[in-house]
């Protein structure tokens, strides 16, 4: 895999989400989140989804990026907006550190 392949994977990430076919949720909103950076990543993408079910509202936050020829993605979700963006970035940063030290 090349750096170009990793970049292509990143640009195609929104189309590659795995759908939970058993989930009985309604998608309330989804959007890219500009202005966030994953330090050390060559490129990055951040995305937020809000869903609603009979149990309440849920939030999923995703951070994806590339380091050289590697694509990585992390996701955090909860029944509330429990995970903050700084916490999601901390998890993504662990991946960047692993990739840049190998």
C-alpha cells in the first residue's frame, strides 16, 4: 500500500461505514467536523452522527487519518454526547504515535 492508497481510503471512509442492521435507530444528523487536527497525521477527517432510539439519543464521533502509507480510524459512541472531541483526538493520537514509531 502506498501513501496515495492510504489517502484514497481516507477520502472513501464516509462510504465505508459498517451498518448495524439490527439497530433500531433513526439518524438525526451527521456531518463532517472541520477545524479538528490529529497531530502527526499526514491528513485527517472527523465526523459526527447523532441517532435516536426508544432509549434516547446516541452520538458517534469518528476520527480517521493517514500516516505515510497507513490509513487508521477510531470511533467513540455512547447513548449521550459522553465522549468529547479532545478525548476522541487522544485515542487517535495513540494510533498516530504507534504508526510513527514503527
